[in-house]
């Protein structure tokens, strides 16, 4: 083997180490963010579909405008909810009905669905909102506050399904507002 091949190997090895270090750093950052999930709650739920939009700085994520919930089909055939941009919606099992215990760093990693929310075709659950402790108005379906997952980078991704984070499970939500414990089959 000539020097050119060895130089390529050296670059490959260095690139591999960099990718590994970046992966470890991303994992550590995610763990730190999830550790920040708080146990403080919001206020009681209020019926209706209209609410005041919030900014990303207050945990509002990307949903600072009107949202229409839509229904998508998973490859396994199950239906699940998405926001207006096609991003998958989740519920956090430890949340009490109509309240969120996901605030601070937790809300940065699992952004709450906020703003004006309406039900699109096929959505059968009852929509309400409540005022979060950070000032935003969060959407609720059948008592479950709704969230997105920051590691879902494109519409239709469900990377948060079944994750056990900060003492509780995160599940994709079906059109009636119930948790889906498995999207396949």
C-alpha cells in the first residue's frame, strides 16, 4: 500500500473518531435535556379550540400559529395524530389530565403543541387547551397534553414512540386521543 492509501485510512479513522465523539456528545446532551423534565404542572384545562399562540422561547416550539390536527397512517396500518406540518404528536403518561409536568429543559426537548388548534378530518377526540406555567396555551386531546419530539426531524417520523424518559413513557397519540403502544400490527 502506498502513502495515498494510508493517508485515506488516517482520514477515515479520524472521521470515525469525530463521528463517534459527536454521537456521544449528542447522546449526553439529550440525557441532560431529559433530566430537566420538571414535576411542576400547569393550570386546569379549559374547553375550546382557540388559544393564544406562544413563542418558541416559552416552550411553544414551532407551533406558534394555527394548527389543524391531521391523521396519518403508520406502515403497520395504525392511525396517529400529527400537527399541521405532519410532525407526530405524543402524550406523556405521567401528565395528570389537562396539565403538563414537562417544563423547562423537558419542554425544549419535547415541545408542547401550542397556539390555536382545530380538529381535522378523522380526529375524533375532544380538543381543549390549558394555560401552561410558562404562559403558553397547550393543546389537549381527551385530557392528554400534546407534544412533539425534537429528534423527529421530518414529517412522519416517530422516534419518540415508547421512550421511557424521566420516569415516564412517551407514546404516539391515536385520533381519539389515546396512546398507541405499538405502531406496527
